């Protein structure tokens, strides 16, 4: 009996040591992947939330609605001229670049067309295009949705990256070194996959069926980038659609129960949270498959939500149901006048507004989101940028 008890204690002790070793190994791995570092470049994929001017160099194929950001008052606050950014100034990706101490990202199409002469391959590149979707436009055309503005989908942007790769590195080992020391921003992408059908009043039940398809496309892109040598990837979730000016106007209702305390549409935010939860689960699955990489979820939803809930604490005095330079939306009183059209004048102080043009946010809002990602609790795990610059 005593011998059996001794054997049991021995086995228990060995199990305890083994389990402790496993936890120590996991903690070490997490520590090593989330420790601060200074990345040499940024490679960005996405839509208008990250587009730093690709539309500026592709005015021939994009519809006029996608080139409004080439006109004032876009860019008026920081750059003092339009740059193709869909805001009055800098975007989240710009603030991340400033934090890293690298130049603001140049758009791929400008490099490809030879119109940008001073591009250094070590600086990184921006492939994001306004209106881009995760899914190819053919998916929506087959469903009879013809309001998709561009087919510069995530897959197309990855093809662009592959085309440019020989200019960045010329061997497998060289690419792994360069890409492994760079930061990859995979999104925000996917928002337009839901925007396009929702603008056509497609039922939320049907839109939910697109979620796994969108996430699969994002997951596939992440796998391809990792196989090429990417080691640190930041993947944003979606912003709270129910707080967006355009949706608040399009789906305006007299039923007060449809809104939360901040004045956001509850059913749209519920959908956004559903999507973000599914995306987060997929990123966790990928992290297990690629233990030597660092896949970071950027919680755009909760990073911006406080701005809507307590706007005055962040310096915003204007209602979330107003925009500094609103785009045309259904039922809107601006009667079809679009920000970026000739003669359109924006508000006097964009820093008082969360919404810039009714669909995109102001530089002031993007700056708060970037701070929440870089210094706050809204990335999991932390990005961990150790560069000297601050925002």
C-alpha cells in the first residue's frame, strides 16, 4: 500500500513538473513574440480606412464616386491638399508609421506606374484601395449586386505584393529576413463586403452568411504572407457599423428601442460583434498553426466605441448623427451634395467631429484609435513597437 502511494506521488510530481514546463514554455514563447521591437517597414492591405492614395494613381478605372478623395476638402487639415486619403488628414496606418519612425506609406499604383520616383524598397508599401473587398467582385455580381466600385480585392492586392516582391528581396532567405522584420497590416478589409449588400437593404440574415467566406479569404492571405516570411501581422476587426453616420441616416427609425445609449443602432453593432468574434477565433486557430509568428488582433470596434459613448471626454462636441463633410446618403438632407464635389465646404473645425464625410472618420478620431492600439488595451497581443517616435 505504501509502495503504491509512493508511486502515485512520484507520478503526480512528474506530471506537475511536466505541466509546469509546458506553461513556462508557453509563457516564454508569448513573451518572445510580444516583446517590443522596431520594425523596418510596413506592408499594408485593405480598403479606404488604410488607402494612402492608390486611387490617386488610378483615376481611369475607378468610378467618380471613388475619386472624390482626390479633391479638397479631403486632406485639408494635415497635408493641406488632397492625397487620396479618405479623411481630412492622417489615417491609422499613418500614425503607426510615425510611431515606427518610418516614412508614410507610398501607394503601390503610384510606384507601379512610375509616378512615384523616390520609393525605397525598404520603406514598405501600401496596397489598400478605397472600396476594396475581401471577396472578389464576381461574388457580388453573381448575386445581382452592381454597386461594388472596384475589384481591387484582397486577392488582387496580394498579387500586387507578389509582383513587387523581387524589388524588395531577391532570394528566399533574403525575403524571410526582410519580411520577418516588417509589420504587416492585413486590413481593415471585409467591411465593404458587408457595406455593399447593406446599402441595397439586403437582409442581415443573408449578410451573415458572407462572414465565413470573408474570414476564409483573410485567413488565406495571412497563410500566404507567413509562408513568404511574414512574422508579425496585425489584423483589424470591423468598426461598429451601428454608430456610422451613413447607417444611422439610411436606417433611421422612430423606434427608440433600436438605439443604444450612445445613439448607435443595436442590430448593426450586434452583427459587427458577431463578425469580429468569428475573425478573432480564426486568428487564434492560425496562431496555433504558426507558433513562431505573431498574429495580432486589432480591436477597432472597442477602440472607437468610447468616442461614441463619451465623445466630450475625447474633445468631440458634435453629435454622432452629424458629419463634418457628409457624403450623399439615403434620406439625408444634403440632397445629393457630396464631400469632394466642387464647391463643397467642410465644417470649420473637423477635430470636433468623429465622422468626416459620413462614412469615414476624421484625423482626430483615427488618432485616438491609433493611440488605443499602440498604447492601450486594444490589440491582442500587444504590437510592441519600441521605436522612439510617439503620437
